[in-house]
């Protein structure tokens, strides 16, 4: 039989022999290794050797001693090394409750110093966490045996508590009442407040410091409710936020009250302005003679201030007032708001809204240009003219119905060109150039064609004079003819008179008719295939009238009259002095439209200073039964007399009926534009929902006018009826298809 084996327990004496010396050796190895780890030189260490050394110490019953020595080592490191790295960056500016003398400069300095201080805390904390994790791993055996036997906190927890007590909570030398923790808290709150005020801060840096406070506890048990973030920082943060929000709410309330007060003042001023403007436009207008009545109707029709003239003056003044108002608000915007873009957008929208509230703003702006281009720019420098035109273009930007402005401007321009009333053709072309830059080439195409027609007409008139001189030789009694050849599609023919388009051409005197035929032959010889239609409504004539006085002397006057007035006067050449013509006889012989005939007879027979004809019975109204005689007793101290037409077709504010007619024509033109836009869009898109089609049509036409949705719907229906479009069945939402 074999003898049973025995297990012998080592004697205590053998294990403890030389124990102190052996432990010191083991400790020296461990202390040296921990120093290397904290200085980031751990790459040369043998973690197996470190672990074995700790194991041996525990086996020699020195585990608790080793635990305490490791804790003391860490506390010494924290106190003598790591804490100093942090406290060296604390300046008096970072101490809690520090008053800043120069707020702006010292706030910036405190921000820079504070972020540097937080960066150091973050770096020290993260390095210490990493190192203690490594040390706790290699001393794992010691950690488990001591914690289990003596119920001590783990090595990692104990070291974190040491970091809390030594680094964060010890008093500072410069202020014993303050600590790194209090400086940390006040610095974080200070930076958060800066961000609330709109200053950019390092948010990730603050986030890392908050993580540190969430990783440290008040006790060794590490209960969730004892985190330093919850016990220390969060209450202070909430108090600070509460105070900040209270101050901000108070400031917002005060600003809101100021804005409300300013708004009320602006509304009140606006009401006063609107009331004054309404009273001005509706009330009696001052006359140029200070309100004194003229005796005997002494002024000629063209010199009297008619209601239409007063309305035109009020319209021009409206534009001047708007420009002055804009100038004032631009001054406020530049100086009070420092050209703030948001404020500029609000001003632009507000001006656009209130200008377009006036349905006649497009007409008024065109009259403003008309008045200035006729006489307003006279005597002004090029720079002043440019500023005036630019101001008008500024208002044009705000007007939504630019097509309506184009209609009025074309009408007013045509009269300036045909009547030769423009002060400067250079200014006229400059205006066209500015409009082209603002609203595009399509807008000014017709206007440019009108200038081209006038230039061609001058060349034709000159060529015709040369042609007649070469054909017939010089003749002092020859009638001089100047013609304006207008392209019918480019000119607003309604300026010739409302009824001219619906009546046959007027009957010219024989000698004038021969001259007309001569020019037609000359023109058609150069341009075969074209047709000339004579429009007498906008023409003028210079005629010489001779009166034989009872003493046998003759008196001559050069009369500047309209073409219609010339035709009327020439009827009396072959008529004996005692004979007369009735209104109906004159109309039958001349075929002049009734409206134009009445106006011209009023100028020739009613106006006191230009009564070349006599009217029987004498009254301001012209009736079909009235008779007209040549006025043998006419006298004037002037050799040259301009006989204006009563209610002449000068550029005035339209009457209610004229306005309705313009709106009707404009709606017809807009209908064509809407149809064209619908076809363009559908031809490109092929299929489109109703709402999308409406929006795209509005978007395409917005640069000229804002189309009415009802008009768009009607035009869609019309295009469907004419088989340009079709409704798509069983499609939601309602959609249309293009028929090629």
C-alpha cells in the first residue's frame, strides 16, 4: 500500500520572516510603476510584474497597508501636482461675486481666461480618470480582497473622492472662501449667460466639465441623487436661469410696450395724414390767382383752371408727396436703423401696399413724368434731371400693375411727341433707358418704336420738301407740309379722339386734299403695299387770316389752330360776310366727329379772346341749330395767336367714363396675356394640376400685373372649349392636359 499524501500548511513564521523588507521592495516597484502611469510612460512597464507584486503583498497579509499607501500616494499626487496645474490658471477675474469695472473689455477677458481654466480642468480630469482606470486594473486582486474584508470603497472610488476633496473643494490661497469647485461653477454659469446674450462660446468644453460633475459624488456609495451636478451645480444653474429669464422677460415687456406705443403713434399720424390728404383732394383747390374771380371770362380756355387741370395738379402733387415721404423714411432707415435689411424689406412692402391702395397710382405716376418732361426739367442740370427720373423709377418699382402704367405712359408720350412738347429728347430717351433697365426690354419695345417713327417721319418730311422743290421749283405760296407717319400697332390711336375710329375720314379743303394726294403718291412710291390712314385729330396748322377794316386798312393775324379748326375756318373763305353756316351744315361739309366739332367751334366762337367766328345765339353750349358767322370785328393786339381747343386732348386725369374704358381695354389685353401664359406653361408641362397652373400663371405675369384668379379660370374654360386643353378624367386633384 502506498502511504496517504499530506498537505502541510506553511508556518506563520516562515511567511513573515523578512516581511517588512519584502513589502518595502514590493511597494517601491508599485510606487514607481504608478508614477510612470501618471506621467504617461507606461509603455515600458510589465503589468504582469505589477500585478504579481500586489498579489504578493496581499498574500503577506499587507493588503490593507498597500491599499492605504496607494490612496496616500494618489492624494499626495493630487495635492502637490495636479491641483497646482489648475489653481495656477485662476485669476481674480474668475473668483465668484467679482464686480467688473469695465464690463465690455473685462467680460471678454474673463471669457478667455475662463475657457483656458475649464480646458485645464477637463484635461486634468480626463487624464486622471484614465490613469486611475489603469492602476485599478493592475491592483485588481488587492482591490477585491481589501474591499471584501474591510468593506472599504474600491480604489477607483476612493481616488475619485480624493479628487473631489483635494482638487475641487480645498480653499484657494488668494481667497480661502473660494475653491476650484466654486470657480468652476461661476465660470460655467458666466459663459452660459454670455451665450444667452448672443456671444459665441465653446459649448463642447462646458459639456465635458458637466460630465465631470456628473461623474463625481458626495459620498462613497455613489448614489444617483448625490452627484455633484445635482447637489451643487443644478440648483445654481436653475437660479441663474430663473434670474436671467426674469430680466429678459422684463426687457422684452418693456420693448413690447415701446413698440406698441410707437405703433399707436404711427397709426395716429397715418390717420391724420390720410384725413388731410382726403380733405385736400376732395376740397376746393387753390387757383393761381389766389382765388380772385376773373372778370368777363377774360382768360382763354387754355389758360383757365378747369376741374380736370386741378385734378391733374393734385395727381402730380400726390406723387411729389409720396417721394418726399419715402425720402423721410429712407433717412430714418439709414440713420436710425443703420440700413437694416429686415427693416428695408418691411418698408418696401409697406410702400408697395399703400401706393397700390390708390387705384390711379399708375396714371398719376405717368402724369408726373409727363409734367416734368414737358416743363419740369427746364433749366435743370443733367444730374438734377437724372435724380428726378430715378425717383420716379423708384415709385415704378412699387406699382404692381405695370402694364397699366405702360398704357398711360404710351398715351402721354405720344401726345408729347406729336405736339412737340418735350423739353429734351435726350431726357425722353434717358427715361426709356431707365425703364428698360428696371422692367425689361419687352416693356419699352413699343415706346422705342414711337421714337423710331418720329425720326423716320422727319426724314420723310425733309425728303418730300426736296422732292416738291425739284419737281415744281420754288413757290412762296406753296403750303408746307410736315407729316408724322405712325405705325398703327405701336401707337395708341385712341388719342386721336373717341369717335375717330368709328367715323369716315374728314373732308379736307380742295387745296389741302391735293397736297395730301401728292404726299401719298410720294410715300407709296417709296413703300409700295402700305396704306396711309389720315388722322386729323392730333394735327395743327398755321394759317394767315386777313380782316378789312371800315377805313380800308387790312389787319393780318397768324393763327395757330388745330387741323379741324383749319378745315372749319377755310369754309368761310368762299362765304359772303353776311351769310352763315349752321352746326349741321358745317358737320355735313367737313365730316368732323361731333365731339371734336363742338370743341373746336367753342374755341373759335365762344372763347372771348379768340372769337374768330360769331355764334347765334351766343351761349357757351353749341347746339345743332346754332349758326356761325365770320367775325368781321375781331381784334387782337397780338400778331400771332394760338387758339387752343376747349377740353383739348392734353394729358389730364381721366374722367370716370374714360377710366372705365381704359380698364375695359386693359382687361381685354390682360385676357390675351393670361391665355398666352397658360398655353406656354401647358405646352411645356403637358399635364398640370389646377392649383399649380394658376400659381405658375400668376408667377409668370407678376412682373407686369397681378392676374385675377377668376380671369384665369375663365381663360382655362375658354381654352378647353377651343380644344387647346382638356380635363383629365379620374385624376385628383383636378388637372388639365395639353392638346398638341
